[in-house]
C-alpha cells in the first residue's frame, strides 16, 4: 500500500456533553456500562471508554457538488426514494474511491415550471466518481471514467462480477439500469443490455450473490412500485400519494452465466410470489447456516420477505414463520435499507431495518428465526423521532463491540433531520451518543444513502451519507484511539467470485469471538468497504482468523498481529491453512 496520511489521532478530545431531552443517557453512564461489559469479555479498559467522534471533511476532501432530485420540491414518490453511495477501490491502488448516485430533471417526473436554464442544468446532472488521492483528498474523474450519463439514479453496488480482478458497478435507476464493467484502465463501459440486466422498471435495492453455488455471481434486483404520474389522490399534508397508492413491481433474479451475461430466472426460482413486493432494500446471507445463501427483502408498507434458498435453484418465502415479516407489534413497516451483522456477539447474523416509525432490529435466534429487539436494545425510543433510511454497523471506537450509525430524513418533504450514532455494549444494548460525537452530528439534512469504509486507511471506519438537494457528507472517524487495536481482512476468492461474496470471517481475540459477513451492498442503496473490519480493544495479538469461503472450504491462521490490512487469498486446493498477504498499516501519532 501507499504511505498513510499523517494526522494526529491522539490530540483529539470529545466535544462537551450537551443536554437534550432527545438523548437517553449521559456519557458517564454509557462509559460505565461499556467498561463493565468489556471487562467480562476480555476487553478491560484502564480508562473511561472512548466516545465516538466524527469530523465533517467533505469540503477539505474536495467533494464539491449538490445531489439533486431533479427540481426544488419533493412532489412524488420517485423523488422521495433518494440515492445511494459507494466506497470501493476502482483502480486497485489500495485506497477507497467514492461513487455517488444522482438524480436529474426528467420529463414526466420533474417539475416543468423551472426556469429553462435551471432545467437544462439539472437535466444534465449525472452520478459522480471521485478518485482517492491517498492524501485525504479526492479528484472528480467522472468524465474521464465514462460515467457522465444523465439518468434518474437510485442505488449502487460494487463487485467483480466478471472475475477479472477489478470492481464493477451496478446502478439501479428509475428507468433502465446500468452495469458498468471496469475496463481496468480507469474507465467503465455500460454492458447492461448485453448482459441482460438493464431492467427498465423502478429499481431500488440490489445485491450480487451466488445462489446456486456454481462460483459465479448472480444478481437480485429489488423493484419498487408501478408509478403512475397521473394518480393524484392523497392526504393533502403528505404532498403526494404514498406507496399504498401503487401496485408493487416484480423483483428480478438474474443467474450469472460463464460468458459475462445473465439469465432472468425470476419465475422458475420461486421469488415471484403474491402479493408482489414493494422492495426497498436487499440483503443476501445464509441465515440458517446450511451452506446456501438466502435473501431478505425489505418492503415498503407491507410484509417483508425472507427467501430461504432450498439448494435446488429455488426459494421459499418463510418471513412469517421466522418472525421478520412484520415489526414486533405485528405492524407492516415502511422498511428501508438492510444492514446485516452479528451485533450481540453470538455468531448469528442479525438484521437492522430502519423505517418511518421505530425501526426493526431482528436478532437471530437460530433455527427459530428472529426476534425484533428494537425496543429492548434502546434503538427504537430514539429512532421514533426520525424517519430512518440506512444503517452502518461498525466498531467505530475499536472496543470490540459493534456500534450503529443511522441516516435520517423526512419522507414526504425536504425537511431535514439529524443523523444518529449509537454505541453498542456487545450484549445487545445501544446508547445514543450523537450529542458528543462531534459538531457535525448537529447538522440536519434530508438523508438517504449511507456507507461505511476506511477511506484514509488509518484503521477505523468512516461514514459517507447522501442528502437530497444538498451536498453529500463525508465523516472522518476521529475517535480517540488510546491503546485500541484493529484488523482489516481483505478476501481474495478464486474463480469468478473473486470478491468472495458470501464468505464469513471469524476472529478470536481474548474471550470474544467476532464474526463478519462479506456481502454485496449495505446501508441503504449503498455499498460498504468490501474489507471486513474488526475492533480488538487493547489486544495486541489475535488468537485465530478463520475464513469460511462461499464454497464451504475453510482456511485459518493463528497468532495474527493487529493493526494491519490482512489479505487472505483462497487456496484453490481447499487447504486449511491460509497464507497472509498482510500489509502493515501505519498509525501516525
């Protein structure tokens, strides 16, 4: 890797506590809870547990544009959905680059009353690609990369779908979707029509995964509603008709072929069920640990779907039986993004689904499925004040327990909300620490997409947020480090699934077991850093790192050092021992 950017991380101090009726607990109480839990799990601290601190570095990073919904007023459900963003390394230089999805002025959708010059300008708005210079700044390379194409964008996912060693992009749009093949020379080519995945509908969430175990990535595209611009019956304060005014639009499942194309297997796969969903988010993971990747689809204003993979090329929806169809009170939630993680350290994957009310936190409980723990976790009482869209589970303070960042924004009007950051105790409880997490957390936006990733390669997770009719926000994680350590695992699979999507990595340190999933997408309409991040507390040595690859083979390493990006390449012979291609990460005090 290139040399890291030098900046102080030890001189930073947390912002003072600001009392507010919306905050649940003072920092001292939070610290006592975290220290107590950490001690029980071998993460004992000699000092008060570090808070989480973010700094808005958007402008100084050189990110200078305003994302648009196409006009100046949110007047329909298409504009309300918003856009996503991606952390991904498109040029393989070891530094995360950034992709922003954007809207544009679109005839029949956007307001025709705009000034002609403003309308012309907004009609030419495009997505943006920013190259990471490695010094904390970014360069807009959209035009050079061949990505300056106006479209009404929604979401983005990144994966090496053709197995040639570089990350490609799939962009969902209101209208035909894009599949940007990475040419390996800094440019991209849209091959969606050739590949058979230019779904012309109202696509929102999507995910790459290998559902049939053939080693090639498949693609699930979540479609939202059949939007009718002429339907104008609605409750006046809402400003426009909501999702119940429209019929859902059928999702699509595309099977990857050996020649870079895909085959639509929607009907024969069993995902075409009644009622048709109103998909917002898609998450692929093996919830029952049977070796087959399953699918969770968050739907708006109706039940969610959990498609169990039968292992025979078909899926069965078992959301009702497994407790994830509705919220804990039996309500059909206005579900948004899908965030997957093991937040309570029991090696079972859990689901965080923001919505318009209290959100859902589906805790995995084994063969019985899931239970909604949003209220008992402490998340629901805070989120009841906001409309949540996307979440990032990450160990922001490196104490060994996952924390949570949530992007918020009004659903019917361009009314801003604060975003929220929770600190987790590793046992299933969260406390809102937004008031002490930096001055930037007091800023309000109409937030939508959110992604997590280590853009400055300093070992902690930063956050990227998209906002409607406002600039996006890049938050650098400046949490005081103290003596805490970390590990980043970069997986390199063999064959077509070089990204190892579907792999599970387990790190054992102290008396704790930390589990992470290599997945496609994340947050809301967005893509997280593909490297898997682990906070390790004060531990300077890791007992073991084990990888379960998508094909079920295992590799393991013992006595791994901390504070590095550990690249693990899958052995084609299925061997048990992994060879480290670790790159020592430098931390500059």
